[in-house]
């Protein structure tokens, strides 16, 4: 089973980006930790990061039929991108949303996710460890579907 990890804008700067909010783990650190979990779960990961909304959508189109599901942190596009939600719906790729910070405890403009209504679920506020929980939850849900 292939699983996509999709990372949105500014997540390439994790490690140095507002560490009081997002922690000190880099995106590579997070991916390395996910790789260990993926091995345990018997799944293969693909990863894409882009600062461009269109490139994230193009990635989902390319992953159609290739990944069984996606863990996505869409960064600020979470709060704005109906187009990204449409891409998930159009490709019918099941996904779990993850955020390092607790978006519901932050500024009002971060408290709504455009993606959430189409997601299997969301993990937020648990820092880098949330990616592991999201991956485990996604794979569990996909396997339960059969
Ligand atoms: C984020 C939260 C978003 O509001 C923000 O724009 C990000 C990161 C998080 O992981 O906490 O870029 O998705």
C-alpha cells in the first residue's frame, strides 16, 4: 500500500520557522520518523512539498490510482483552498489532515479548515508526533475498509 504525504507552503522551513509554534523538527526529521512507522505498518511512503497551490493539486492528480490515501498538512491553504478540497474529492483519495499547532486555539482565521469536511479525520496540536498518529489512523481506516 502506497501512502502520500503532502506538505504545503512554508513547511519546507520547519525547524527554523516560528519554533515556539511549530517546534524544532525539520520536515526531513518528520519524514524520517514516518519512515520508521511506515516500515512497521508495511506501507510505502511518497512525499511532495510545494509552496504553490496548483502544484499541490497537480500532485494529487498524479497520485490518483497510485496512493491509497494521503496525510496532508496543507499549511495556510488549509484555510483558503476550496480548490485543494475539490482535488481530493475529484481524485477520491481518502485523506487525514494534520497540523503541528492546534489551529482551533489560534487566530480566528486559522480555526476553519476548507479540507476538514472531506477528510477522514484531523490530528492537530500534537506537534511532529501528530504525523505518526495521522499515518496510523489513515492506514487503520483504509485497512478496515478492506
Ligand atoms: C499549520 C497551521 C496553519 O495555520 C499554518 O498556516 C501552517 C502550519 C500547522 O501545521 O500547524 O502553515 O498547518
